[in-house]
C-alpha cells in the first residue's frame, strides 16, 4: 500500500476500535442511570448527524469528484463519483433490509422504556438479536472510519467521533434487555461490547481487502461510497432517532452545530 505507513494503519485501527468501544459505554450508562437525559441525547445524535452529513458532501464526495475528474475527465469522473456515492447508499439500504423491523437497532429506546417487566427468555432473546443487528450495522461503519483515517487522519477522527456518539444509545439497546433478563451486568456488557467490536472487524476487512490494491482511483471511489453510507445512516437512523428522543428543534439545533463545528474544523 504505497504511501501508507505502518503507524498510519495502526492509528486508523485504533480509531475504529475506539468508535466501537463507545457501544460498551452506552451499556454502562444503562446500568447506572434510571432515566436517560433525552434532550442531551437528541442534541448529541443531531450533532453526530450534522458532522456526518457535512463531511460527506463538503469533504469526501467533493474530494472524490475532484480526484476522479482529474484522472478520467469531467463527465466520466463526475459519473464515477456519483455512482460510487449511490452505491454506498444502496449497500446501506441492503444491510438495513436484512435486519427485521422489530429488532432494528434504529429503534433505540430510552432506559426507562425498556425497564418494563417482561418474560426473561423474551428479553434475553431481544438483547441477543439487538446485539447481532447492531453488529451488522457497525461493520461497514468500521470500514468507513478505517479508510477515511488512512487518507486523512483529521477526517478519520471526525468520523470516528460522530460514529462513537451514535453508538452509545445502541449500547443501551443491547445491554438493558440482557441485564434485566439475567441480572448480570457482566453478560450485558459483554454482549454490548461484542456488537461494538464489529466496527474494528470492519476495519480489518477493509485492510485485508483494499490494502493490496489501494490506488488514487480506488481511494476516490471508496471516499464517495463512504459518503453515501454516512448520508444514509444520518437520514435513516440518527435524525429520526434524535427527534424521537427530544423536541424537533433540539435535534435540528444539534444538526446545525455539528455542521458548523465540522465546517470550522475543516478550514482550520
């Protein structure tokens, strides 16, 4: 992989691991708080969505389009970038379709809503299915963080932070039913962490699949596809969930703040 050092690779893997571990942080929050701060979660999820949307259009897709136009000319380069962008969205939609609606991790609930008494077997089954569903969604996110970090560590950090924020409520989704079914914080934490570790597994897959063939053209195509994945995650998951947790204006304010912070950080 020309131009990419071993230290850059390790840094990208560690960033992805950190984003995945945030799922375990959500698990811990569920153990020690009886009520979730829904306004804060609404703002945080909106902020995460704003970061992802802005960086997807203003950085990843724009850089991909410019790079591919330089390589292949105006029309072919622009078409390649657009094709890769919508291919990323299509892959995300396909993954989303593989997860049954009832167990979709996008249907994240507050701690108090998941604390109602149910049959233990059903609770445990729900928690395990949630863990599998979250893991499926985390896998391509890990690939996105890893590839972006290799090309630009600053961009990788921004994406990793945004993904880590939205992994926290997913950790709550996994851990609460397992905890109340088994009474074991350890089991709940383990299931939550295993679902989060799909993130670094995605990074390892990206390393093994793409590293031997990484070129400027492939990197630009991956950038556009990653932008598509993150735009889909933002509109399908983060923003609807942010509104469910709080008022409409709180989530939109978080969205705008996320875009503003990302815009300033890119200039700096």
